[in-house]
């Protein structure tokens, strides 16, 4: 099964064609990334996959569910790291992870356990500094 399936995806901004019939599939249990020049449509495609931007035409399926603009239910299957991620510098790493868990609707106990597990995994289990400190290093 394909985890991500994109068919005939089109998007333009005014007179600029950004996507012109993109077809793509990403098999289950794989990792996929976009590489390309600025303006190639990488971020535009991801925003549409995440339901944050409306496609002019085409279809996007994530784990068998159709992506609908304005709805983010399919995002529970996606891990997305933009090239310039936006963090909240006033939060700690733990606060940020909890915030992300809340956004996607994780239950409180599951969110707490998962955050602790991930922070330990990357060596930040006891870190109390704000994210801003990480960006300054």
C-alpha cells in the first residue's frame, strides 16, 4: 500500500505555475524527502499534503484517506520537518513537544509518555533551557 499517493496535482499563484500535474507515490514503511531548487514546488506540495493549502486540481491520499483542505485528520500519519522549522523560542523542548501532541489531539497520558520517550531518545530528558538557547549555539 502507498502511504502517500498524489495524482495530477496542480497549483498556480496568479500567473505562475508551481505544480503542473504532479504524480507521486510513497510506499508504506519508507522515508521520503523533497530536494530541489527554490520555487520548485516542494513546500507548496507539502502544504497541500498537510491540508493547509488548497490544490487547484488533483487528488492526495494519505494512508488510504483523502486529504481535504482545511482538515488535518490525515496528518496523524505524517512526520514533516521543513527546511526552516518554526519553533517557539520561549518554550522548552518538553513544552514544545507537548504542544505538538495537543495540536494533533493526543490523549494527555499518551502525550506525556511519548514526549518523555522522545526527549530521552535525543538526550534532552533533563533539559530545562528554552529553545532559544539551542538556536544560539
